[in-house]
């Protein structure tokens, strides 16, 4: 193990200890714990928060000494269970999830990650209770505008917002907010946020296939030009390649999210914490493990690409022999 890897691992360990000290107080307050704190406890909390802030800046600098992923995706799972755990209404859990998203975007921006994709609403989530679906639509409508108009990430760092999915399924007022967010940020040069809403990977792939068929029928595309790249170009999330896929809440499944993108040697990480509890120290731990695997992932992707090219060349030769 390199000295960089050792230092990074020690850093994440120290950061995790700090997070536990600070987050324990935060979760207790959410759960409605009203116990009186002793002066010593208050001093410890202040020290921990100060140390945590300084450690965050150091951690980001350390991480940027190694390779940085260009595209990371999150399955933001656990908002409802977080709400039940802390005895708040379901909409409160979703609101906490949005606030966590803004934190995560700030971390990604600090780290230099250029593309972030988030699973905000699955197509099958329309099966939930009408009250919850309405609350989620209202949250999306309002927060997209807030993010596009008032967020420091947009105003100061040039965040670009894209909404990926079957947008025709959404209410008209939500579609209007999407159009506003996309149009007002489309020329921004900073990090790109792909909000998958409403989305499923099977719908994404089938939509891309339909687009391919339509382009062939209209003469825009030759049959000979139908290949992996032409299909990828028509996906809701066309690229760059996905480096890391993170799912929170402890569930170990894809839930029909970015299946095509994940198949191209994405690094998978399942975190045993609800999305509103996801911390910078979870993030740093994931980055350290990805950095340690980076060279191996690159080698395997290169071998996979060589195999695909050899297979394609062999197929072309076979087709010419039969003509």
C-alpha cells in the first residue's frame, strides 16, 4: 500500500470518529431528545465541529492528490425510514433528503467531480399513496426552482441542471419547473447534475431503442451505423462513463437504476446509512477505496474494450465473407 493510501485511510478513520461525535448529537435532536447538556458536553461539541470543518478542508486536499472520479451516481434511499426512525412525517424525511443532496453536491464540487447523477423518483414510485406522490411532486417543483435561482452552486460555481427520465409522466407545473431549471443553467460551465425523475433503466434503454428505430426509418441513421455508441448517444444519461454508484440505506440492489451505465465497470458501494445520514466521511471512505482500485479498474476496462473491438472486427469479417 502506498503512503498516500495509508495517509488517506488514517484520515478517513479520524474523520469517521469525528462524524460519530457530531452526528450523534444531530440525530438525537431530530428524534426530539431534549436532555439538558452539561457545559463539558457543549464544549466537546464545539471542538468536534471546529475540528470536523478543518478536517474536511484537509481531506479534500488529500483526496485531490489521487485520481478523482468524473461521474458518480447516488441511489438516495432511506428517506421514509429516516422519517419513521426520527418520528417525523414522511414529507419531512424527503425534505431532509433534499438538504442532504445540497451537501453532497457541495462535496462533489469541492472534490472536482464533474458529473453527478441522482435517483430522485422511480417510475414505479407513482404506485405510492396519492398523498406521498403529491408531496414529492410539490417538493420537486419548488426545490428545482430554488436550486436554479438561489443555490450558491449555480450562482458561484456554475452548476448545470439536467432532468433525465420520462418527463411526460409529470404534472404540468413540475414540467415547467424542469424547463426553467434546465434552460436557465444550460450554458453553465460547472458541474452537471443529472436528476433522474421519473426514471427507470429499462424505460431509458427502450426509449433509446425506439429513437434508433425512428432515426433509421427516417433515413437519419444507416442500419450499419447502429451500434453500442449510437444507442448510448440516445440514453437519458449519455455519459461520461459512470465511475461510482452509491446506494444508501443498506439495501443491496440496483432498483432498475443506470443498469447500462453500471455495466461498464462502475465501482459499486452500498452504504448502511439512510440517505439523510450520509456524511462526508462516508463519501471519503468510498473515494479512498475507489482510488485504491483505480488502476485495476482501468486495466479491466481496457481489456473489456479490446475484447469488444476484436468481437466487432470478427463480426464484420464474417458478414463480408457471406456477401
